[in-house]
């Protein structure tokens, strides 16, 4: 095959891929646009599990202390 036929074949394959991607994008995006509806009321409501609490005035702990302590092996640390 000469280079002209190879270039033409590559162009046909590339154009077919672009058309296929466009068709697939249109098919998938048009599926969800038909039944979209937004329902909202005039007032803001809280869900059943939400609670309103005051923020703490001071932190619960002043310094983090590890639960487990270990002795360093010989040759490490002071």
C-alpha cells in the first residue's frame, strides 16, 4: 500500500471514532434531561437526624498523651 491509501484509511477510522463518540455522548446525556424537577418550599427545614449544639468554650484536652508507652531499644535516644 502506498502512503496515500494509509493516510486515507487512518482519516476514515479517526472520523468514524469521532462520530461514534458524539453519538454516544448525545445518547447518554439526553437520557437524564427529560425528567428533572426541583421541588422546594419557602422555608428551610432540618432533617430528622440534625441537632443544634453550642460550640465548646474551651478544648476538651490541653495536650495529647499517647495511650501506649515503650522503652527505646539500646543505642536509640538519650
